[in-house]
């Protein structure tokens, strides 16, 4: 009985995966068909929108990289200033 439950569970999961992939394909096909009925200016607007989304992704990645670089530089700068202060204090003691 346990074996059949497990087998049924596996079959249900596989069916769900197949259903999900089939629905995704149908959704993509429906979108392509719908775009085919649009006029040229609407198609261009959709293409530009997709292009802008990609540009935003690139910008956000560059922004996060720059923020990380700035943080590292600030930490380095802070440690250098601390070293400089320590050296000046040592010279004042002498």
C-alpha cells in the first residue's frame, strides 16, 4: 500500500510539472499570437519596453557594484586615517 502511495505521489508530481510546462508554453504562444494582431507602433512600444527592462537590470547591477566598491574604499580610507592619527600621536609623544 505504501509503495502505491509513493508511486501515485511521484506520478502526480510529474503530471503537475508537465501541466505547468504545457501552460507556460500555451501562455507564450498566446502572447505571440496576441502581439501578431497589434499594429506596428504597439509592437515597437512592447519591444522598447523589453529593452528598457534589460537596461534597468544592467543599471541596477552596476549600481550595486559601485556601492560595494564605495563601501570598500570608505573602509580603507577609515583605516588609513586611523593609522595616520596613530602615527601623529606617536610623534607627539616623542
